[in-house]
C-alpha cells in the first residue's frame, strides 16, 4: 500500500454531532439507564417500521432469546433455521435448551431456501427462525405461509435488515412490521443503525410485548422509571425468572438520532450498491448479489462470489496488503467447534450451498461515506487480485498434473 493511501474499512458507522449532543443531553439529565429515551426510541422505531409494538433490548442475541421463549420454545424442542448465519442465530435456540435444525440456503442467494423448510418440520418443531441475511429480505411470504399451514410461529432474525423493505400485498413495507410473529434487530456498529450495541423486538402481539418488557428487567413487576416517579412507596415483585437485557437511555438517545438519518443512509447505500454492480460486472467469473423483484435491501453488506478456481484467502490478503479490508462470506454455524456435539444441532438437508458460499464469497467495503475514488480503488484492486489468483490456480493445477503424470 502506498504511504499516501488511506485504509478502506469494510464498514464505518455514521456518527456525528447530533449523536454526541444526544448523549450529552442524557448524561446531564442524571437518568442514564432504561427510561424516557428508551420509551421514545421504541415509539419512533415502531412508527418507522409500521409495528404495533417495539421493545428495546441490550442486543439482538438477547432479542432472539426472548422471541423464542415468548413463542414457547423450551427444552427438547426444535427450531428450523439456517447454519449460514452469525452464530448468535443458533446460540439463542440453545439458550432455550432447544435444538437448531439446519436447512440449506437458496441457490442464487444467501437466505433460507423456503422450499426445504417443510421437510425439516417434525412434531417437535416449535418455531421457524428465518434470517434476512446481509440486509437482503428472505422469501418471507413463503416462510410465513408455511408457518401458518403448520401452525408454527415465525421469528425473523432481522439483525442486518433495519430499513430494508418487502413488497407485501402490493405495498412496500418495512421489514419489522412484523410480517412473521416477531422480528429481531441489531444496532451493532457494523449495522446501518448503531447504538454502540443494542437490539429491538417488534410484534403485533401485545402479550408477547408484555412478556418482553417483564423478562428484560429481571422479571420485575414495576419498572425503575415507574417506581422512581411514583408519589407513593412501591414494592416490586419477581414472580418469574427474568434477565438483565435492558437498553440504556444513552444508547437510545443515540439510536433516535440514527433513526432520523436512516432513510438517507439507506438511499446512499442503495446507490453505492448500484455503482458496485455496474463496475464489477466486467470482472470475469465474479457473481454479484441481486435483489428479488419483491425486495429492497438496505445493503448492510455487499457480498460477491469469487470464481470457483480462485482462492478466497489469497484474494483477501492481496486486498488487505493494499489497505482494503474485506470479510469472509457469512459463516456456517455447524462447522464451528461449539456445534461439534451430536445433540447441538440437526441437519435436515444437505448444507452444500451454505458451505460453498462461505468458502467462495467475500464482503467488500460499503459505507455511506464511501467516495467514488474509494470504490474505484476497491474494484481495480479486486480485479487484479482475482486475475492474479486465477493465474496462480492454473499454475498449481499444471504442476499437480505433471506430478501425477
């Protein structure tokens, strides 16, 4: 990398004076834990996605845990989902002492193959946990119809999908309405909206929402804010097991400012994705992501598939040597050590497409502040890296053929 060239990160949050001032306001208020800012963030997020209820959480993993618990997932139950996701998707299932049942992803994308779900359903199936991977909506209508047909709740792992949309009954609607029973979001710094860390649950079911609010605060019958503001002495009760899964007012204040930025951020990311597709289509053998006609991605990540003969790690290292950060394609949970035990998961179908995607895809830099010159630098570096790796692969194969002969 030239000393004059700056490093291009794979992601960069958009945080400015508005977020700093919001945090300052909360700090000076004297109330920094879950309180009025969290309540306001919940109302604003619910309005943005069109949900009846939104409940803020400490992160998306805790949101997934409570979503599964709310629909009744417990010890010995099964949850149909994908291995091709961040490990938190399956971990939340195991927090309930249940078993994740993995099916493969679609042939032309990175989301669950809905046509494989029904063969994974057994009498022990208590939920379907679909993922809107990398911000791209999955075939949610097909998943929801399967859930209704079998009377199985559908939970959306929408960690990456804040601001993404789906065409539903002729209207463009935000992911998180929720179209399934519950949707779970992440506000990690790699996401389009960030609160440092944090999460959100959305649902149309008031009973689920009541449970979320009880469980996230130790099962406490009266919240801190209500008790603090009361003119009478209140003694709270703890009638069932709860957790410390709360979001703070500091996080929520930042989140409110991020939510105001969201339409502009999504518009910019969609423009960048379009420009990437225009520039990258000239790289031979490179497969580009594409939106189904019924989906609008927030393009939380831009993932490309390398030619089959090209070594993923070699390409990534060449780019890193030039100051360009990338990430390996989405992981496969069943390949991790934590899932090596016989009872830790069940594979209901072949997972070959999932494994191939992990081995042959890379995530390129994409963030709202990205410039045209940044993108040109990434594209040209990738073009050269793919060509170099392809030549190396041919040479290695020839050497192998000679040795065999």
